[in-house]
C-alpha cells in the first residue's frame, strides 16, 4: 500500500469516527487488517488520586466504552 492510499484510509477514519469517542487516534496497517487505536478521554479524579484509583478509572472507562459502542463498532 502506498502513502497516498494509506493517507486516504486514515482520513476516512478521521471523518467517520463519532465525535467524542477518542481524544486521539492512531491508524495502522498490520498484514491485511486496519487497526484503529484511540485514547479515551480522561476521567476527572480528585487531586491526589492514587495510581490504583487512576488505573481503576481507566479500566472502567474502557469497559463502558466497549459496552456502549459495541453495536456501532462491530455492527
């Protein structure tokens, strides 16, 4: 795949992904698959939150995202 075609694919995803899903997106090609990895928005935690609290909040956001968007992502 050349850079022009890859750029077109990345642009398609940038225009197609619903607003608010991710704060940043990385699109790569692995073998014959397109892989889209997005960063979920951070959850506001109280200042001084422990590493465990931050990790738990991240795991919760990931689980919620997967549950709420499964139909849209996999269709």
